[in-house]
C-alpha cells in the first residue's frame, strides 16, 4: 500500500477546502463540451462526505425547479477548480439524507454563527477602515496642495545679492 500512497500523493491537492456537513457551498467545476471548456458553478448544501485520501468526495444537493439534484464531487479532482463556503449550518448528523424527503422550507437548516463576526466587531472594523482611508487621503492631498501652491515671486533686487 505504500507504493499506491506515494503515487496518490503526487496527484493530491495541497489546498483542501475546509467544508463540513450542512455548509452551503459554491463548487466551480470545469465542463468540457467538444473542444470548448467552461467553468460551471453548482450551489447547494453538503449532505455527505465519504472516503479518505485521494478517494475523498462530498455530495452536494440543491433544488432546481422543484426537483432535487445531487452531485458528487471528488475533492482532489482536477476538474473541481474552487469550493467556496457561502454559509455554515448547525447540524447533528453526519449524513443529511433526510433532506431528500423534505420540500420547501422544511429543508432549511439553522445557521451557525460561531464562524461569523459579531455586529459590533464588524462596525468597529468598518470605522477603523474609514479612519485609515481618511488618513491616506489626507496624506495624498497634502503634497498635492504644496505642489500647486503659487510660488512667491522673486524680485530683481533679491537675485542680485
């Protein structure tokens, strides 16, 4: 098995997306149509993770026009370009297969707020950013004012000395 593991390591991604069950994710995957390639986004909820190492994959489910659509993505596939977590949900199961039987608002999951920044921290960060931008703007405008300020005229008497 060591030979297989060493070969698999060559093809494994170094940046593995940090996703968990219940996360709403946006998966960008490469689609080949004839001689054209394009990136297609699949947005949905992660309902399962399976496998380990090179064989690891995750299942994403979404509802399209009233029909459930599930897609299994291998984590280390070169066709999976990017996995972005849109929001996290609080779940108490390892597999969310029960969502297959639910419709509409029944499929909602409680949002997990531990990863999110509190409102007070966001306001403080915005105020800090505004102050920083004002200081930078003041620094940029100060040299410009000096450069555009009229120079005092030098009389002929002062130049002779």
